[in-house]
């Protein structure tokens, strides 16, 4: 098959009843090539359907040149990086690589012609230049801009280096983190957009200065010291001694009684102070039995919505959720309920969230405790709330797994289906707990710290 036939020959006339066999064959040949030809254009990553305004371009002599395709073109730079240009026009009659200055202008680029030289700017920063050769300018990107493409992802200019998918994924996530920091800096400080490069340098400096904490735990002290020595040889690190505070956790030890405790008192005090609840009275339960929330309680008019604009409901629920995930499993149910109405809450939801803070005020000294024992065993507990969701009539499942007499894993979530009776809801709750129990069994088996894990797990 002549794959580039449609790129070299204009479209034939539309077939009619009087068309000859040769005309039909030519038309079919052109149609087949026309479907395949965009895929074989060298350097194009993707193409799109041509609009009427994109079918022709005006050249220097005033004549129209037919456009064969519009898509994303990849240019391989001398530095080894790739530069992707979107909305690139492919014109077969032009044998040189041309970049439309009007399209560059739409993406934040500007340009200047002076003394037969061409300069390309990106937000007032020179990124390339070119000399007049014949009737065309040959553009060369500056080496400094090519190097900056290692960590930048600006508009539709994308730079990629060779690497494994895992390495590329890490780089892309870091790029997103950097760009989020840059956007936040510019928005919060009202800086002009052309200073984004300086903001990017500041973001990179901040990330490079952030210390990375490592928490090592082992029952073999020789192995622990050997690991620290190996890390010290390869990284610049400092041994801070026995850990007492890590990522918001306070670690308490009572070696005489064989007890280890995890507390978030400092974090809870910080949350209560943030929402002006540090002097509130405490309550004995986070939610009263029988309290229900529904969409009918959400704002129904603009007045009710305006009432909630100045209330940080989503922030409060997020703060409570972190405490629930880390050290307070007993608020998992109510926090999960409140999280369903973050988009459109009402004053009743806000009062329920404050009641949870009242409960944390009285229980902030509580901590998760684990006790040393010769017979360490994993035990699970499962329960459900039948048709607890008023809006969907779905039940809520919950489970908690205990190890060394302390909770190590818990969850409270709405079931994905509507149970027709209590036995069905109970079966779903037991199934979810069993799945998590299997995961725990496989995880602890590899750790080789619990000998009894080979026996069936107990779930009540």
C-alpha cells in the first residue's frame, strides 16, 4: 500500500454513478491512505480533525498552502531532551520545520526581529534566538532553557528524558508538587507571572532543605546499629537518639510494665485552638445514638448557603479525619458520616463536628497502648449499622483489628450496595473484615514477628 499517497496527491472527485472503475480504485486508494497517513508523519505524537480555518495557510507570496494535519509535534533537541509543540500545522509543500509565531504567542511566547536576528521570549525571558538563512530564520534554544526543562512543565512545552516508567512517575509527581508550590506562591503574594522562574527556584530550594526523618525499629540491636552505620556512610544524616515525637505522634514507653503508647495530644490541642474550641467543655460521646444526617438537612437556598461561607467545615472534618486515622478509632463512624456532606453542609452538620471536638477535649489524654506479651495474636471485631444512611438506605460497615492488646487497624465506611435485610448487611460487613484480615495475615507472615499467625484469625 502507498501509505503517503494522500499526502502527495490532492483528494479526488467524489464518486458518482458514472465514475469509472479506475476512478473508483483511485478514490479508494486515496481514502485508505488518508486514514493512515497522519499516523506515519514523522515526529507527530497525535493529530486531530482539521477545522475549516486550519485547512489552508498563507505563505510569503500570498498564496494558500494546503494543510494536511494539525497535531502535536515532537522536536528532539541537541541537548537530548524532547520539546512537544501542540497545534503544529503540517504543510507538505514546505520542506523545512516551521513554527507559527502566532501560535507561539497564544501560549505566552513573544518575539523580536532586529538586525537579521530573531529572539524568542517566554514571559520576558530570552529562551532562544535565530539567524536569517535565506528567507527563513533558524531557531536555536538556549542551553540554559534546555537544562531548565528537566524540572519544568510549562503550558504545553513538555521535556522528557529516558528512564523507566517508575522513574518517570517520580519525576512527574515532583513536577506537579513544584508547580503547585509555584502557583500558590504567585497567588498568595500577588507576584506578576513573569517571576514564576524565581518562584520555581524558591520552591526547589525549600524542598531541598526539608529534612527527611527516618524511624528505625528492630528487636535486634546489632542489626539496628549496622543499618544506621550503612546509612551514615551513604547519606549525610544525624542520629537523634530514641524517638519521642514523629509526624505528630508522641511516643510513650514504660519498659518496666512492657507498655508502648502513641498519643496525639499536641495535635488535638492545636486543632481545638485553630477552631476556637480550646476552652470548650467535654462530652462523654462523640455522637448520640439515633442521630441521623441526610441531604434534606443541606442548604436549600442562597441564604442558607451564605450562612456557611465563613465556617471552615471541610477543614474541621479533615482535621478530625487525621486524628481518627492515626490514634482515635472511636470517632471513625461519626467522622465518616460528616465527611459525606463536605460539599454542601448546613449549620446542623457544623454543630455535630463541634460536638466531636468536645469529645476530643475530654479524651485527648487517651492513647493507643500496646503491651508486651509472649502470646501475640491478631483478633478482629466487625459490626454494622443496618440502613444507617437515610439518603440511600445503605448500611455502614466497621471493623477493628487488635494486636498486642492494642488497635492496629480500623475502618468505618458505607457499604457499596443496599442490603435487603440485616443478615445480608452482616454478611457484607463480615466479608470486608475478612478481606482485611487476609491482608493482615499475609503482611504479618512476611514480618515474621507473630508465630501464631499461621493459625486461623479470630473475627467476632
